[in-house]
C-alpha cells in the first residue's frame, strides 16, 4: 500500500501560517514525521494560500523539501496548469501529480506538462458532466482517462485512478458505488493503481475516523493499493497494517510484527 501523506496542506491553519512566515522548521518537521511514519509521497497543497501566492508558496515548500529531506518523494497537488508547470521544472525526481480529470479543458491544459516529463498521475474520475453518480459512469470515466493518458505516453503502471469518494451522509450508496467501481476497474483495466482520499466518505457524520478506518479496509479488499491519508493517525495506520495481514499482502506478517515490536500498533 502506497501512502501519500496529506498533512502539508495550507487549508490547515498551522500550515498556512508556517508557509506565510516561511517557517522552515515547522514545515520540515511535518515532512520528516510523515516520511518516518511511512509516507511514500508527501503531498504539497498550497491552493489555500493568499490569492496569487499558490505557485510561490508551493515552490518554496518544494525547494525546501528537496534541499533538506531529499529522500521524500513529492506529490504536486494543484489544478492550476501554470503552478504545475513551474513546479515540474524544479522537482528532481518523477513526481506524483494530483490530479488530472476527464474534463476536456483541464485535460488539454495539463496534457503537455505530463507528456514531456516522467511522472505518476492521479486520474480523478470526473468529466464534463461532473461527479459520476453510479458505478458505470465511474468505470467509463476511468477507462477514458487511462486511454487518454496512455495516448500521451504515460505508462499504465504510473496511473493512479481515483474513483471520487463521496459522502455517505449525502448519499448512503456512495461507499458501495466506490467499492464496486474499484472492483470493476481492477478487473477491466489491468495494471492501473487505485487511489483515494478517505475523508470525504465520512463528511457530516460523527466519529469520522472510525468510518474512515473501516472504509479503508473495505477498499483494500476491493483493490485499493494507494491512499491519501494522515500517516500520523496511528489507529488508521494500525488498521492498514492489520488489513494487509488479513489480505495476505504482508508476507509472513513481517511488517505487522515489526510495527508491534516498535510499539506502533494501537487498538
């Protein structure tokens, strides 16, 4: 399971303040803690910065990470083509791009950037009709996105399909739609990865962490192999490790027992 650490987001008050003040140590502490907790990529989201500052703020964070924590792999989280273009010129390894949708104008704007640079892509299953309302539309959007990205030269094993998790508080079928879509995509579009952010599923309900953890286990059974989460959430990470064991994705239970020895597991 690939973990993309979600904590470096200027929608969080403390991160927005640290970025605005150019507080290097606060940002580096966030990055290092996520890498130490198992994040394979660190997501950088600066769209909640002051108006007109997204690109400058994202690039400052990007440069800082590459200078001080070079082992951290970067996930560039932006919907703005100019911000993405600037970041792509600075990042030293193949980044994860979060995200590209099937909306025609957005896809066409992002296409030249991913075509000319080795990268991994989060393919968000939204098209010009908006967020899909059923499993069939999610799968069709996924197939269209994968086809389009492969046409740009992006290998299938670098594509991370996001089925767009919606809140069960608004649509009680939302989790089932997402899970069924994951299972179908795994069967019909072989070789792609499946990724999602968990927090949307529980929006508007109490005990959100409980719902998120439970949905994570169900999604892993449906084929999820990457997730955008808080790797410092010890209960969630414990659930992930336990699920890996039960799905026979942790050979000889080595990662689970190692986490136990290091007192990382909580019930």
